[in-house]
């Protein structure tokens, strides 16, 4: 009963810490995976589980993550649309489950020391670094990875009877379908076996045999994910593999620092790679890794210290997937989520061994309790403050710009957010800083164009910025999409149509442009192109209400025109030609309306309806 009350109290504290995050908005990768991704708007499991492109509308980010996409689609359905609350509620629920499982695992590792287990769980659950994963909606995948690994190890450790059936493999197997980093479960389980489950016989073959199912699972899972991932997937081309790898030990050292001093957290850092292994930062990073590994080895030699060894190895192994596989950024706050589970239990158990409270007096216990309360309260306050930063795009990118001033993407997005918030004058110097750092980045001119439009600097200037953006990235759709939207606001339908068509050609998953084309073709009564574009949308993704509505409109109009043409051709009466002329006039095809009306008048001179259509069509036809 005490265990239940202790966990309830902890979860209440975590809920209070995150009480201000449930209405936070979408950010960063959420846009191409959630906000603009029609695949999550229908719970089409057959497509989600067979098509890797369902993850994102950006081809370079399309990867096979069916459990993640299913989760997002369920959140969308439960909320009845893009309501962040339901996405956050779902993530927080699984966060609470993770903390409960972490407590049970720590209790097992600490041989029943419930207070230390609760403290380790609280340290992780209230840590500000965890706030990024809890707030960053699409990174619920990292939460699933941690949940799968903790559940797998906990089941193996606490339920030996389940081992023969392999049930402990189910959670990590599911987690791999959310993100491939869950494959690190096999090495983590192997470390557990070496430290806690050797049965008194340090027989390597026996350990290998017990760990083999986990490695088979990881290999099979990675093979499946690689096979099902579309060939367009490109995680990064920002850094060379060598530059990325030699920076990762230094990154690990920065993560370690953030565990103890979480004052430098940033949603998008400006850390740059090293050009040589012999740079002081790179050398310091490798020295740090060596020291942590050495500490883990030394701790493993003494049974009471083995939980510390396990936690340190967990920290190091948790960093491996994002360290050996080059990604778009050298570091991310959410990459600390899984490693910090191990670091939390290592730190707490070290403190428990070095400063045991057994037999301690009331004063000492009171001082320790007050100190622990102060530390946890400070962490909770920090996490609560991080939630505020994730409130909206303006608050998020303002924090990034302040903490990562040399990050052009962060500055650029902050400029966009300021313009969107109605402060283009403040956005201008921010965009200038971004352009100075990355002069060939195509989105900077787009940002200037949006700000110039808001500041009413004139069409010529706005157009010049868009043309600059297009010239910098002629093969990317986003500049054309923004350009088309601006042209529409100026009433230049043909120019907007050309820009949107180019964007849709460059990126078939650019749905903003495709839906804009539907509106334009409908306004111009171009039923053939309207039907073609609607059918293309339906062919890419399951038909949504918008595509179906436009297809029905186009099909209906084309059918009426076809029927009228057939009737006039098969039965060339004045009435049929007048009806055909009326259909042409409704569609704005005044030349056809004039010809059909004249034929009706030839067959019946003085036919009033045909004469009216002829007069109105001739007056609507531009004079040469």
C-alpha cells in the first residue's frame, strides 16, 4: 500500500509540474508529420502499416514508423481534429506509465530500497530535460522507445517465469515500430545479464545465449524498418560522417553537464562540428567517455555498486543510436530522454551508498529530506518554465534565438514567428542575422518577403525577395508555395496557379499547393484540371472531404457539359443548342456559348433565350 501511495504522490507532483503544457502548440517537425499530414486524419491502418510515406509529407523525412503514425492518428480522432490537448494528454499518460515502470525496475535493481527507487524516478520525471520530449508532440516516439526498453528490462528482471515465452520482448518490439533507436534494448539487456543475472557463473556463452533473442529481435526489426522505409528518406547531409562522429563524445559530455546543470537547454542548438579529432573539445569528449566507461567497469567489480555500473552503461548505450548514425543536428535535448533514465538511477544509488541514512539521527534525516525536496522542487520549477517556452512558435523560437544565437534556422524561424504574430519590424533584424549566417539559405528571402508584405514595402520589393528565394532553391517547392499564396492575395490568379503547379510538380506531397490549385481551378471553372488534381490527391492519400467535394463538382460539371454536347450533336434542335450555350456561358467559355447560341438562332430566328445568351457572351468577350 505504501508503494501505491508513494507512486501516486510522485505522479501528482509530475502532473502539477506539467499542468501548464496541455494546451501548448505544435512545433518544428510537428508541421510536416502532424499539422500538414493528411495521413493521420483517417485511421487507415492498412495504409499506415504498409506505407512508410505516411509519417511525413516531406520525402526526406518519410520513414517506416507505423506505431507512431497510428498513435498520432488516434490522437487526431479522439480530439476530432488538430487539437494539441489530446496529443499532449496521450503523451502524458504514457509518460506516467513509464515512470511507474521505472520505479518498479529501480526497486528491483536497488534490492527493495523503495525510497531510493522513488527518488531516482522523481529525479528523471521532474528533470527539465525531459520537458522537451513531453512537449514536442512528434517526439512521443522517444517516449515510446524509453517505455519499451524499461518495460522489457523490468519484465525480464521481475518476472523470470515470462522469459521462456519471450514476453519481455514484446514492449521493445513495439517500440521499434515507433523509432529504430529501441534496438539498443539488446545491448542494455546484455549489460543487465552480465551484472545481475549471471547466476554466480560468469559464463560468457550462457550470457550470450540468454541475450540472443533480444539481438535477433533488434536485427529483424532494423531489417524490417530499412526495407519498409521509402528510398527518399535522407536523415541528413549537413555533416560528414567523420565530423559527426568525432563530435559525439563532446555532445555526450554536454548532455552529462545538463543533467546536473540544466541551464543550457535549447530546442535547436547552434553547436558546430570539429574539423579535427585533435581539437580540445573533441579530445575532452573522448576523455569523458573513457572516464565514464572506466567508472562503470570499476563499479561492476563490487556487487553493491552494480546498479551504478548499470546506470552508467545505460547512459552510454542510450546515446549510441544517435551518435553512430549521422542526423541533421549534432545534438538535441530529446536525445537525453532515454540516457537520463540510466543516469538518474546511477546518481541516486551512488548517493545512497556514499551517504546511507540507516541509523542516522533525526536531524541528519531532516537535513537530507530538506535538501532532496529543494533539489526536486528546483527541477520541477525548471520543467514548468520549459513548458512555458513551448507555448507557441514565438516563445519557442525566441528561446532558441537567445540560447543559440549562431543558429540561422532558429533565427529564421523566430523571424517568421514574429511576422506571423504581427511584429514584422522586429522580425527584420532577426532575419538579417539569419541571412548573414547562411546567405544561401532560400527561406531567408521568403521571410523578408513576408515581412515586406506586412510592412507594405511595395509589390516590386516583395516579388524580388520571392524571386531570390526561388533562384537559391529552384528544385524545392516551399518558395513557390509562398509565392503562389502572395500572388493570390494580390488577385493574380494565373501567376498563383503557375507557382502552385510548379510546387506540386516538385513535391507531390506539397498539399498546400494542391489544395490551392483546387480552389483556383474551381474559381476559373477549369473542370478538367480540377478533376485531374482532385484525383491525384485521392491517389496519393485516402480521399479527404475536400478532394471528394471538388471531384464531385468537377465530375458533375463535366457530365452536364458532355450531356449537353451529346444532345446538341444527336438532336440539333434550337432548344438543345440553347441549353449547350447556357452550359458554356456558366463555365465562362464565351466563345463556345456564342457559337451554340448562333446555331440555335439559325434554327429558330428570334429565339429569346439564345439571343440573350449571345448578347451577354459577346459583351463578356474581351475586345481585341
